[in-house]
C-alpha cells in the first residue's frame, strides 16, 4: 500500500504562482514514476507531468514551459511549480504514483482556483 498526500492548493490570483507538494508513504518502490494530473470542472482528468526516480520528466504538450515538476527521492516527495497561472488552470490536481511493476496509486487531490 502507498499513501499520497497532496498540499499547496488554494486560491491563487491571476498571474500568481503555484507550488504543490505530494508526499508518498508506505511500500515505496526504489524505481517509480510520480506525477501530477488535473481535472477541471466538466472535463476529463489530464496529464500535467511525470517524473521518474532517475529524474526523467514527461510533460503534456500544453503544459510544457508553464509547469515544472521536480522530486526529492530522499523524502519521497514530488513537487509541481508554475508561475503566471491562468483561469484555465483552475482544477483539482492529483498526485500519482506508479511503481516499476504493480498498481498505480492516486492522491485525493487538491483544488487550485485561479481568481481574477
């Protein structure tokens, strides 16, 4: 079992910054991929970015240049950073953990609301 706890969401002003954190605990595989997905109201969940334990990153095309994903393997923590948020960034952001083999886990999500 793996538990994921996201933090850092809330109300952000238009053009403001975002920094989300997700801490993984439990049976953590030494090789894994962690990432962030988001789901806006009325839309399907979509990929923001993922990062492997070796630091390899993958971004959705629409997120490239706007979001930065990073991780601290010693803390089993993944981060998501963005500057200049826009109204369409309003969504519930979900943390994801995928071991090299086995099932994928999801956090409960943290709501980010971009206000003008």
